[in-house]
C-alpha cells in the first residue's frame, strides 16, 4: 500500500465528547515516539494513563469538596492539580502546546476562593485544554498502545502444517472461500465441496489465535463459535446433497461472511489497518 507516511483518516463526527472541536474531520496521526517511555513494554505501568487519572481525580476532587464544604481538601486538590498538570506538560515535548499552565493556575486560584460559581467558570479554560488533546490524540494512543499487533501473529496452515503470517493466512482463507463460491456458481459441486473442506479447516484454525491476546475462552463463542459451525454444516449439507439447493447454500455463505468475517473485521481489523500504516517504514 502506498499511503503517505502519515495516515489521515477522516471520520465524520456526529458529536464529540465533552468539548467540541470545530472541524468535522478527525485526523489520526501516530503518537510521538517520546510517549513510548510511558507505556509497556518500555515502562512497567502505563504511566501516561495513570497521570491522567491523577489529573482527573484532583480536578474532580476540587468540586466534590466544594460541594461538601471541605475547604481544606479543596485547597489540597487545587494545588495538586497544578503540580500534576505542570508535571504532565513536561512528559511529552511534542505535546507541550496543548497545556496552558496559566489556565490551571487561574482555576486553582478561583477554587481557593471557595466560591462554586467562580470555580465553575474558571474550570472552562482548563477543561478545554484536556478536551482538545483528547479529541486529537486519544484514539491514536488507544490504537498504538492498547492494541496488540496482528502482524506479529503466526498461524499454522492446517494443510501444509507450516507457520504462516496472519495476513497471508487471511488471503488464503479468502481464496478458499472464493473457490467454493465460484465453483458452486458454475455447478461444479465436487470442486466446491473440496474447497469447503480446506476453507473450513483453515477458518477453524483461527481459534488458535484468540489466546495470543485474550485470556478467556469465552470470546470464542463469537466469529468462530456456534454460528460459524452451523453455517459450515449447512454448506456441507448442500454440497453433499444429490441436488444442492442454491437458496440454502447462499444463505449459509452470507452467515459465514457476516457473523464470521465481517463481524471479526469490524472489531479487530480497523486498528490493525491503522497500525499497519504506522509500522510501514
Ligand atoms: C497532551 C494531551 C492531553 C492532555 C492535555 C490531557 N489529556 Fe487526558 N488523555 C490523553 C490521552 C492520550 C489519553 C488516553 C490514554 C490511554 O488510554 O492510555 C487520555 C485519557 C484521559 C482519561 C481516561 C483515562 C482512562 O483510563 O481511560 C482521563 C480521565 C483524562 N485523560 C483526564 C484528563 C484531564 C482531567 C485533563 C486536563 C486537566 C487531561 N486529561 C489532559 C491526553 C491528554
Ligand atoms: C492481536 C490480538 C487479538 C487477537 C489475535 C484476537 N483478539 Fe479479540 N480483541 C482484541 C482486543 C485488544 C479487543 C478489545 C477489548 C479486549 O481487550 O478484550 C478484542 C475484542 C474482542 C471481542 C469483543 C468483546 C471483548 O471481549 O472485548 C471479541 C468477541 C473478540 N475480541 C473475539 C476474538 C476471537 C474469537 C478471536 C480469535 C478468533 C480474537 N478475538 C483474536 C485483540 C485480539
Ligand atoms: C479473528 C478475526 C477474523 C476473522 C474471523 C476473519 N478475519 Fe480477515 N482479517 C482479520 C484481521 C485482524 C485482519 C488484518 C490483518 C493484518 O493487518 O495483518 C484481516 C485481514 C483480512 C484480509 C486482508 C489480508 C491482507 O492482505 O492484509 C482479507 C482478504 C480477509 N481478512 C478476509 C477474511 C475472510 C474472507 C474471512 C471469512 C471467511 C475472514 N477474513 C475472517 C481478522 C479476521
């Protein structure tokens, strides 16, 4: 794929969280390398995420304590918020511009008047700095640091018993699936039945990949579970019949395609596509 190094994805945003960004385009850029040090495997803990929890707790802590009229803790949270906000602003040099230390200090000063209205008003300026960065960076960060890479996964091809890269294996499955459909369309049922056998064993081999990322077997109820099993049985039934019923055949093709391929792609492939472009050098 000859995409530009920087991959731009435009989503039409129907609505944004908390604070709106004005453009209706969302651009996904690879997060700066300097963020690596705050996420596994470079650090044991996801330190950036933890830093966010601190900001959020102190920001929220101000309002909770104002409501409780616990002014000693209002002041504590206000000071800690400024301290942690400053600390955060120094973590990733490329992101320094997102921070507005004056807005944080102005909020802390307003909070310390212990007047809820003043604190509320001053929170807007600070809150905007959080919202802008979230709108522009959060999805990229999820993709890069919270999604394992499918490209690194190998699958054992059931016919050759060789290890194949995941995306190559997908192409192979796609080919067997197509071979079955094309031969069926031509009335070559013997060839279609042969393609089905390869297709089914390749498809079910995908089960061995789930545990590379998931810790429970529960997820295998989806995509590679009962629905897929039933669809494969339906296909085999038609292909073994004296006179296959096209309606039943195509219905089961649709089931594999929708509850298998499509649904799995919708959950897993989006992130994989983005990561693939970022990993292209
Ligand atoms: C320079 C960018 C930036 C700024 C400024 C910023 N954040 Fe974040 N924030 C992020 C990113 C990136 C994530 C996603 C982190 C992740 O999921 O690992 C995030 C996630 C969060 C989360 C969710 C954490 C979770 O467990 O999913 C909270 C809460 C949060 N930020 C609060 C705040 C608050 C409050 C402020 C402002 C006082 C703020 N952030 C300012 C970048 C920023
Ligand atoms: C490369 C890593 C990876 C592989 C391989 C993988 N998944 Fe996932 N999957 C994820 C991530 C990450 C999520 C998001 C939430 C999470 O972590 O569970 C997810 C989400 C899901 C969900 C949504 C519900 C949930 O538990 O979050 C299902 C269902 C699912 N996967 C099924 C499967 C099945 C079935 C397989 C094997 C055929 C599989 N996955 C293989 C990484 C993977
Ligand atoms: C376990 C979930 C899962 C299931 C089920 C699944 N796929 Fe995929 N597929 C993926 C992921 C993830 C990728 C992206 C792989 C990558 O980026 O390396 C992918 C990529 C592909 C590709 C592109 C390969 C390439 O060259 O990059 C094709 C074609 C494909 N799948 C076809 C299918 C078909 C056809 C089916 C159903 C018969 C299917 N897939 C079932 C997860 C799945």
